[in-house]
């Protein structure tokens, strides 16, 4: 008699298949890909709020990876940030709003 197990539901996961040779078992029900930290994080960031360090908006959004991508980000406040304030980019570099443009580094 043939195996009558129905095919799996469509979809994907970033967890390796358990081939019976290690501890790579997929949790029951798979992984919720909407949880930040997995492949599908959130929408792209559209804003940055001053702080030490500052915060990206909207919450749980994907920050730009490079300084060159900062031209699409709206600073809050729109006036120059104060001494010590900065935002951390995806590549680990820092930037701050000078009042008219983004500048690399921490506000002196």
C-alpha cells in the first residue's frame, strides 16, 4: 500500500532540514518568520530619532546597511542633533543629523 501522507503545506523556512545526522530538527509548526531577527524582519526604516544611540522608525524596521542609503531617512527632530547623539546603521557605522544633511560618526 502506498504512503497516503498528504504533502506539506506550501511555504518555506530558513531552518535546515533534519537529515537524522544532527540536532537540526525543525520545531513543530516551523518558525514564525515575522519575528525580528529572522529572514523577514520588517519594513525598511523611514526615520531616525535622535538618541544615544537613537532609534529607527517604524519600530522593528530594517535600518539602512550603508551611509549612502541615509538619503531616504527622515531625521527627528529636523533640527541639528545635540552632542553625543547618533544612530547605528546595519553595517555598525554611526551617523547623525546635522540639521541639513546626514553626517558620518557621532555628533561632536
